[in-house]
């Protein structure tokens, strides 16, 4: 569903490999995208492996587009494609993914994670929880008439163990005279790279978003449907 002024700040897909890449293999992958993603940066990072749920040291190679709106990241155990502050529609996003995965010859994918991050800011005097959000399966009635600061995290399924994992995170913070709202929807599935599963993951993220927001967000924040 398209809006005139979407609040989608970032969308990304991670695909996990069956076998870890060596540093030289990662470098060779980045070279393949040098024309459209010429800005390459490498770093050693310490992070939680989403499959093993263990803290690990890993190498990350980031390939940025010239405008810094698109990013390909190669890790030892996965590849991520991020669109930041730009979203050209689901069809284009998947078309980009198809090109990246085919070009990089990522044939041993075993797990996929899709994440949508929506953000917007409103004046504190204009904020009322029920004006912006609807209690439903994803937001318990407990949150009706809530104060401004909210940090709600829901999860279903264990990454790396169950075939699917779904997460929802709503964070609302007061900052100065404004209210910052962050909505993160994540879904993961144990699967090879598969368009049918990708579409279902996308539909889930859209379903969550449409269920929790009110018409005030649709009409006043996102200025209506296209």
C-alpha cells in the first residue's frame, strides 16, 4: 500500500549462508558491485550472531552507493541489502535483490530476515497515543491512555531453531518539545532465497503496520494513499 509521504526510514534483507566466507571471498564479492556501489569500507565488529545467538567477532565489508541511500554489506556469515531514506517500491527492492544475489553467486542461502523501520516525529502537544495507534494483536489494550514514553517489544519463535521468527518493536520517546516514534517490524524464515517466501514476509510487515496505525497517521502524517 503506497502513501504520498511514507514514513519508511529503512528496509533491509539479510540472507545467511550455509558456509562462512573468507575475507578474500568477501573482497572479491564487493569488487563485483564497484560500478554502482563504489564506496567500500571494512571493519571488525563484535555482534550477536542471530542464528547461534552468541557474541562473535566478525569482519564486515560495506559497499555504499554514491548517494549513500543504498548499501550492500558482506559479513562472514551473511549478506545484507539496505535501502535508507529511499524506497522505490517492493518490486524494485526485490529486483535489486535478485541482481545482487545472482551477481554475487550466493547459492547456499539457508535463512532470510526482512526488516522495516518506520520513523516520524510530531510536536509533543499534538501527541495522544490513541490518536496515532490502535490496540490490536500487536499492541495490547494495556497501552491505551499511556504516557508518552513507551518501549514495546514482542517476539515469536527462536532464531536459528524455529523455522520462522517474528518481531515487533514500538518505541516512543519524548525529546525536547517533540515525540519521536520508531516502529520496527522483523520477520525471518528458514529457507533458500525464494520469491514466494519473500512476498509473504513483506505482506506480514505491511499487515502489522496497517493494523497498528490510525487514519490520523494515514491522512495527516503520510498525506493519504496514492
